[in-house]
């Protein structure tokens, strides 16, 4: 009987302890303790955007750091994401078609953990012409958000490489503010 009481007390203590540790905190061997915001982002507005190199579906590789001097938008996406499928045509029409000829702008859709053939087919199915890149293992994604947090996500980066806007999911007012922010940044 004493063992059962001790076991129950241990369970109660453990449940309080586990409850006090945020699910939004984890330890990374490279980064130490990282805290995510309520949407799963581990980066913040004002911080330098973590650098990475992505392979685009056409075979070119692009390092984010090589885009300094440009306004850059990253869209984290995947073919299985219904919200991404809803948002991508708006990214295509309201952002990419408007600014694709502007040498001071770059947009990359970073497809989370899917093979090349699936990403190419996905781009065709949602009728986007902006560059899509491959993110095997979600290694690029995990520099910006908790690996198991959801998508769609947009990260807007200024010419100096600093994050100026973060969005999550798709809602019209937030998307409109993203479009407006890009327009303003490209007029400077």
C-alpha cells in the first residue's frame, strides 16, 4: 500500500513538473535553449534571418546570404497543406506577379520535406510560377520554427537580412498587411 501511495505522489509531482515545462521550449545541441512564440516561430522580428542554402526545383542553389540587398520573402509550404494551397495563388497574383521583374525582390517557396517530383507537381497543381525550393528533413524550416509546428508561414526579410514580418496560416487582413509591407519596402 505504501508503494502505491508513493507511486501516486510521484505521478502527481511529475504531472505538475511536466505541466510547468512549456511545450514551446526545447534544447537544441547547436542553439541551447530556444523559446518559440505562440505560433511556433523560434525567430523574432528584428533578428537576422538564419542563413541557409536551398536547392530550387530547377537545380539552382541559392544561399539566403547571397540575397543581401534585396527584399526577400520565404514561404514555408508543403503539398499536403490545405491552407498553403489556399494561400499560394494569392502569393502568386498579389506578390510574385507584381514584383517578379524587380531585381530588388526575391520570393522562394520552401517546400518542407518532400521530394523533387512531388514539389514540381505541387507547384503546377496550384499554378505558381515563383521559385520553389527543397527542404529535405525540414532542416531549413527548423531554423525558423519548431520542427513539428504547422505551416503555411511567411517570413519577410529586409535588404540587411533582418526579419521584418512573420505570418502564420492565411487570413486576409494579415496577408494584405504583408502585401502592403512588401510594396512599401520596394519603394524605398
